[in-house]
C-alpha cells in the first residue's frame, strides 16, 4: 500500500512518469506477493534496479536539509533528491526481502 501511495503522490513531481513507474513496479511486486505469487526473477531484477538507483541518489543525503523529511510538503526543490533516495532504498530493501523469500521457497 505504501508503494501505491508513493506512486500516487508523484503526479505533481517534475518528472512524474519515471517515479510512478518505479513505485508502480514495487507496488505490483508487493501485490503479487500478497496474492501468494512471489516470482523470483522479477524481484531480483527490481532489486538490482533499485540498488543501483539508490546508490546513484544516496549521495544527496549528505547535504539534505532536515526539513526534507519533517514536512509532508516539499519546501525546496533540493529536497526531492534525498526524499527519493529514501524511497528507492525502501523499494530496494523490500525487493531484496521478497527475493530472499522467493529463493527459499524455490529451494524448498
């Protein structure tokens, strides 16, 4: 549900389609897992994508203002990158976790 909400709030973003696609991917994979279908290959691919993107965006956290994370509204344009870095890290972590579960189920 959090990934779907993250996708929905991207409409006012300067580059909405990329972010809607990324959070949409996480949403679809989470929905499949909730439905009892946990495909390994798509989760591994998504995990790799999210890890690479997180690595690219994580440097923005070093110069992030605390206001980037304490307000729902984005108060400055430079707050977008650190916020998205955290979102990508959440997507990466979830995709990795789903990949591990799918791998274990496949081996069992």
